[in-house]
């Protein structure tokens, strides 16, 4: 009897931890527009198998980006998103090829260092350069695809690209979500085909979904009260923290 009680208590603890992490992941994404995956994956992997944590995080990502897209749908512009997605397609296999010939840790450190330097430079000097030509979108998407194929981190180049636009904060955020949801759906489809999206993963996902969306909603509320300049500063600060995390990880 005590063994059964301990087992039930253990499952309750797991659900509690997953729900807390889901709330924090949703809050970060709701506030900044990115960062949920790199926050939640290492934390979930502390008490879940990696093969369970990875598809669970992918489902979290699709759910919260869909929620944010509903909020920001009036700002959706397909012409801003499709060059990023098209550019990413040829980059993915190249990234996989590059990974087979280079240490993944070296790639991760390099990307992290670039993000930290770019964030600090942008915060301290306020660069006037704007990547307004369409070619920059294809190039950013291509690099994102390469990094996605190499180290499963497609976000940084797109985050840098959107930060260099003269768009409003809503246009920046909805463009990020558009790219993330398309790439996320593709990932979930392939993970499902590969048998990673199991009944247990779905059970964890639906159990944590209310907290995930609740965190996203709270983050979005704070985001809505920000001025444009404040959001851009937070975007750069989060970008620098993301780079630092990639280096330390």
C-alpha cells in the first residue's frame, strides 16, 4: 500500500514540476516572443527521459505560438515570414552535413558568442543598420535552417534579423511566432512519425496545457503594457542571455 502511495505521490510531483516549467516557458515566450524551448528543455530533462522531454517541449512550442498568433493575427504578414521559411529549407540538410564534420559544441559556443556580442553592441551603441532587403530574410532563414539541422537551435538568426527591422513590436513578435510555428509543426510531424510522441508525452502535455497557456497570457499582458523601446531592450537582453546560456550549456 505504501509503495502505491509513494508512486502516486511521485507522479503528482512530476506533474507539478512540469506545470511550473510550462508556466515559466509560456511566460517567457509571451513576454519576449522566444526562449521557451531553451528554458524548458534542460529543466524537464532533469526528471524526464530526454526522449520524453524533447517531443513534450516541441508540443509546448506549437501550442503557445498558436496562442500568440491568435492574439497577434491582425499583424500577420505572410510576405515577412515566407522568405525565412523558404531560406531554411536548404539550410537544414547542410546543417546536418556540417554537424557530421564539426563538433556541435563548437557551433553552439560560436553562435552563443555572436549573440552576446551583438546584444551588447546593440544595447550600448544603438546601431542604425537595418536589414530591410528581402535577401537578408532568405539569408537569415538559411542560417537558421543550418543551425536547426546542426544543433536544433534555429531561432537565433531569425531573432537577430527581426531585431534589425524598423517594424513595430507586434510585427516583430508575430513574425517570430510565424516562423516558429511552421518549423515546430514540421518537427512534431516527424517526431510523431518516428514514434516519439507517445501516450505518456500527450498525457503530460494536456495536463500542463492550462499552465502553459496561463503563463503565456500573463507574459502577453506585461508585453502589451510595454513601449516599443522597452520591448526592443528586453529583446536584446533576452538575446544576450540566450547566447550566454548556449555558451555555458
